[in-house]
């Protein structure tokens, strides 16, 4: 995990300013800002200062739990989150964080050791939803739990579907994504088109986390009919031509089809050049892999090998780009 620190004095000064401001930002909000900026060290210092200065304030312990979850201090995050809900048992978000802490602990334990924390995590997130039925993040956590957990741990595909429907009532973009993911492996082309038509109007500036875009792109690029795929991807791109994700998917299909390769190269290079990946956007490794395919189809063997190797470096356990690089090198050697 990348940890980018800032001077301890700066983080403490920021906290003191927040604590004395008339419109003071909560410790949780302050920590989330720092975590969003990958400032884990500063967030940890701020959260610890908040707990020391306000040991009986639930918000301070919640802030500390958030940081401990991020830095994989699983047992400690559970203790902090439990203390948080002990101090204030009426805030939905606090139970959501407690559930997240337990589920991360379950993931770290694995096997039978995961069963108890997983069930406790599920119970905490259910409490979060009970306190606030509109807490879509808690509902999303429950959706994932029921979709992935075995029956022995309380998982239920039927309940996952119900949560997806409840999410759709509150957040259409997230909702269409959750419902499509339940059908993705079995959906026929006509069903994928239905999901595409539902998701496409939801793409755009209001789709902050990219759920609608991922659904529209996922359905458009997985239909089996090539002509249909071209029509859907073209519509997605035309409707969102300034969105890097739509540009990527337009370029990806061109690369696979061996068409408009110069335009595909331009769009993929631009995607890779971004400072950070857009929400729910394709990985940079995937963009390098597709750019390698573009170069290969243009006969630019050395550049193609280079892009395949870059993709493999970014995701070391990804075998496809490694195989492509090895294949081209073997051909080049004759």
C-alpha cells in the first residue's frame, strides 16, 4: 500500500484548526479527505490526536477505525469501531464502518476463522440499514456479502437481488450496476441491450462513481453479435465522447476489430496519460495491453512487446500480456 506522509506538525495543526473552527469539520470528514489523497500517515496522526483529545466522542474512534482499515490493522480497527458504536449507537454510518472492519478482518483470517467476524460484519451492516434505509453504501456492502458469502455464513442470492432492487430505488446508477452484475454471466444479448439502454442515460457528470458507465460499457462489449457490439459502443462513445472511459472502450473495440487503429492509438495513449484512473474505469494495465494489440496489428512489433511488458509489470500475476510478449519475441527471433 502506498503511504505518502506529510509532516506530523502539519497534520496536528490542521486538526487544531478544524477543532476550533466555528463550522468545524468532523474527525471522520478530515480523515476521509486525507485518505482520499493517499495521506495515510497524516490521517493516522490526526485520528490518534482526535481520540486523545476527545476520548468519549464516537466520531474520533470512527475516524481512527477508518485509517486502521486502510492500513490493514484489522484487529485494531474492530476495537476502534466497536468503541465508536458503544459511545453512539444511533448513527448508521458508524455501524457501516464497524461492518467494514469486521469483514476486512474476515478476509484477512480466511477459512473457518473468517466465519465469526463475517457474521458480525453482516449484523453490523444490517443495523446500519435499519437505522438508515437510504444508506446505499451499507446496502451495497450487504449486496456483496449475500452475493459472495456461502450459505453457512448467511449468504443468499435472493437477498442480494433484493438489495440490488432497493439500491435501484435510491441510486439508479448503482442499482443498474448491481442488478447487471447478478446476471452478467448468464445474460443473452437482448438482456444485455436492455441493461445498456437503462444505463446509457445515467452516464455523465452525475455518475460520479462510474457505475452507469461500467454497466453500459460492460454490456456493449460483451454482446456476442459483432455488429451489435459496434452499434452499442459507438452510441456510448458519441454520447460521452469527452469521458476517458468511453474513449477507452471505443479504442478497445477498434483494436480488437483491427479498425481505425490510428484513432485507437490516440485514445489509448490519452487514457494512459491521465494522472489517475477515473472511477470504475479500466486499469492502466489493460490500456497498455490494448495499445500493444494496436501496435501489433500495425506491424510495430518492438512497440507492441514494450506495451505488453508494461501491462505485465503493472499486474505481475496477469498472464495474458506476458504470453503475448513472449509470443511476439519468439516470432521476432524467427
